[in-house]
C-alpha cells in the first residue's frame, strides 16, 4: 500500500472512531443509566483490589452490578409527585397515619445500603390521598443515593406542598450498614430522623398525638 493509501485508511479509521465516540456520548446522555460505563468501572474496581475480573465467578459480575445500580437508583429518574395527583374530598380533620412502610436506600457517603421503616402522618384540609400513594412516594424517594436526613425532609416537603395539608409528620428509622459491617461496626444501632411541618411543628399537642400514634406502647 502506498503512503497516500495508508494515510487515507488512517484518516478513515480516525473518523470512524469519532463517530463511535459520538454514538457512545449520545446513548449515555439519553439513557437513564449508562450500564456499560458502570460495567467498566466495576471491572476496574475488581482489578484494583487484586481480583481477576475475567475469572468464572466474576465474569458476569460487572453486568449484574450495573443492573443492580439501575434498580437501586431508579428513583433519580422518577418524579414522586406523580403519585400525589389524585385526591378525594373528605370532611375529615384528624390525623391520617401510615406507619411501618419498609424501604431500602443507599447512603451517599460510602454507597452502602441503609434500610428501615418510614412513618407518615398528615392532617387533611378537606382532601385525602390514597394510602398506597404514601408508600409509593417513600419507594421512589428511597431509591436514590442520599443521607437519611435529606430523605426525611424530601418526603415531608413533598407532602406538604402537594397535599396542602394542615400538618405533615415524617419519622424514619433505619439501620445503616456503613455503621454495622465496617468502620465502628455496631450492629443493632438505629438512626431516627423526623420532619414536622405545619401544625405538627407549631403545636406541641399535635406533635405529641402523632408521635403517640406512631410509637404507642412499642418502646
């Protein structure tokens, strides 16, 4: 092959690589989760800790981890407000409480799971929402990398805005694996966070009522 032919082939290959890179960028920007990118990162982590990512037991691990992250972080691409768009008119002005809503989330500091239960109470102002919708809101918000404090405030702010209730109370209890299996290693420890809005924040009696409904004689 002459010099001119060699240069033409080289230029064509370079142009082709640019097209491939552009396709990769486009697919990663439009797809909710870039699975191939996660797979490459997992392979690098396995190699970095001294493992062989090509051995039989680990060969499919990057793909599994990528799909797992897509599931665990699916809440990043969902709007929890979509579950709070239908209401029912009811002349009910006492506390509505759904407690012991189980959830799993991911701590953003170490990317390790924390899991537990959420308790959600609100005081309606002429309209109520389906009880299952409260659990769906917790599910969507939980599937994000975050700290428990932010998760609690996010749910409370969302309900206060969308339901237009007189008061909103959110209490979350969770076990953090970043405390139980690494670091300080204290299994059995529990983190409790709360966010009170409206009457539950301004009136001590209302706050006491909802906390009694949540815990009762369980403690």
